[in-house]
């Protein structure tokens, strides 16, 4: 599934919005099909979460917590 992260907790429970579920092949559960299903707002239990990564990549930003010398 993919979606917009709206919240999380220390147990890695996630709240995702605009969530899309990618359907698996009924004959081969390790293979994804082109079929999708729009789920909207969902809560993913932390025990089910295997991987979290950005869908479109990421952008490095300066660390806002580093104190400037001077």
C-alpha cells in the first residue's frame, strides 16, 4: 500500500491518507498485479509494517537543530 503519512506512534502504528492498495495475484501471492483499490484513510498496525520508504525519493535539507558557530 502507499499513502500520505498523517501520524504514527512509538509502536509504529501508522495513519495513512489517500491510501492505495496494490492487489496480489491470487495464484502467486508474491506477485503484484496492475489492479489497485483506493482505501482512503487507514490505520496500519505496527506489527504488520515491514518497510517504510519514500515513494518518489527524498531531498536532503540542512539540519535545523545544528547550532551555528560564531
